[in-house]
């Protein structure tokens, strides 16, 4: 594996499933980062993960990891309600942050984090790793550079009823600990809220990445036989039309993708279950040459690419490729607006929402 001379020294906070499936490996494989430290309150989990991944340092207390002057950045890989406070602590300690999606669970805490991030002079990137899917990144560039004005965008994220059958085969068995820290109550009990936050955060971010800022939404929710289906009308800030479909779970294969209609071209995209590490199939038709353009994204380790993106920004000042803190706030606003509209049936403006999903 080729490593660059200067490596971003990353500490992963949390040794739970997402760290095990994605972040440890991502830091170790990244060309410009290293897995410098890992931290979890669960001592047995730290010992098992350290034996496998060989970080230079291990910590049971977050404060001690943050006090390490060698540490450059933290990946916050903990349960959603902890994201904001733990990111704030990292910024206060002068560390750069990659925080898992969603940025937080309510608008106010996310706004507070955003204002701290702006004055901290440190990079804060949200773990919307789909922005690093080479197919989606290609679509984004085409839309920005060639397509001209946006007319309309449709995007869908329909989890498969066979998701866990597939992921159980694709992922290693996660190591668990009785000592892991969990939030009060079980956030997964409220399925409607949990699905919107955990899956909706991907859908909304992809819509924003490709279509730009959302101004208002009007959403309907159907709930039958344990399945949840949100159909969301979107009004983009530039007046374009949008339509989002979040369905958990469809009785078929994983179904995620997008269609974008523009002035000088269109885009069709099909995205795979992330754990296949396969780039989205994207076709961009350009009226300039009358041809479809189809990239082949050879390296689609989105989690590695997002760490590399963070490291490029911190070490070399490369513009942030991932979602920044304001985009994290906007995604949370969009999800809160969808939740409010589901209840009221009315259009809800993102700028006016308060509270949580
Ligand atoms: N981007 C993606 O594709 C993707 C996929 C799955 C999960 N996620 C996100 O990843 C996050 C984590 O998910 P998970 O299932 O691994 O969570 P988890 O709660 O199972 O594990 C988190 C670990 O962090 C530790 N922890 C929490 N607070 C701590 C603290 N203050 N100090 C030290 N250790 C602490 C816990 O002990 C636990 O072991 C969630 O926000 C989830 O939305 C993202």
C-alpha cells in the first residue's frame, strides 16, 4: 500500500459496528492518513480492535485522546444523539472532525455546532460518504459544469427487505461489548424517527449534492405491514422541482438512484448497497456531443475516499469535497421539515423548522 509522506493522524472514537466495518479499515488504507488512535469506553472492545488494527495509541477516555498533541483529527463514530457534543469537544481541543451522519438530532444543537465550527478554524466534515461514490461525484461534476440549469430531480432510497441477509454475508461479524455506551432509551424503538434519520440523511444529502439547496418540502407517509414509505415533494431554492422516495423496506432488491433533468443534458444513476463497495452506475447525456457518458469508478471504498478527502483538506488546503457542517445542518433541517409535513400535510419551509425529527 502506497502511503504519502505526511499522514493525517486520525483517532476513531467508538469501536462499534460502523468503525469495525468501515473506519478502521478506511484509515489504514487511506494514502494520506493513519489509524493513529482508537477510543471506546468498552475496554474489552478496545483490546480486541487494537489487536487487529494496531493503532499507535488506545484510550478509554475521550478527554485523554483529545489531549494527545500528536492527534490531528477525530472520527466520531458513535450513536446519533452523541454526535454534536463529542464533535464540539474535539473542536474545542483543536482537532479536525469527521462526524458520522446525521450531524445531530435537532436543529438547534446542529446550529450551535456550526457556529462553533466556523470560529474554530478547524475542518468539520459530515460522514455522507456517498459524495465520494465515484459515480455520484461524476454526476455532480457533470451537473455543475455541463448540464446548465436544473429543471427537476427525482431521487429514491428504498432499503431492501433482504438488507441484513446481504450485509451479514458482506461484513465481518461485529464484535460487541456489554460495556458499550448507549443513549438513554433505544433510539431504534421509534422506527419512523429512526428510519428518517438514519436512511433519510443519505437521501436528502444526495438530493442536495446533485440538486442544490432545498427550500421547502411536502411529505406523505404510508405505513403498512411494518414498511414505511415517504413520498416527498421538494421545492429547490432555484425553483426546480424535486421528488424524493424513502421506503424502508421494499420487498425486492436494494433500490437507490436518481434522475436529473437539465438544460443541456440529463443524468440517470443507480446506486448499490454500500457494502458491495461498488460505484454507482451513472449515465450523463450531454446535448453538446449528443452522447451518453458513463464513468467506471474503479475504487469505490467510499469510507476510505472520505478520509482521504478530509486529509487533503487539512494537510493541503484542498477545497472540502465532502459535506461540510452547513450541509449537515441543512440535511437535519430537511428531515425535520419532512417529519413536520408528514404530520400537518402542508408545505414546510426548511428555514422555519425548529426542534428534532
Ligand atoms: N455512513 C454509513 O454508511 C453508516 C452506516 C452505519 C452507521 N452509521 C452511523 O454510525 C454511527 C455509529 O453507529 P454504530 O452502530 O457503530 O454505533 P454503536 O452505538 O453501536 O457503537 C458506538 C460505540 O461508541 C462508544 N462510545 C459512545 N460514546 C462514547 C464516549 N463518549 N467515549 C468513548 N466511547 C464512546 C460506545 O461504547 C460504542 O462501543 C451512527 O451515527 C450511525 O448513524 C453510518
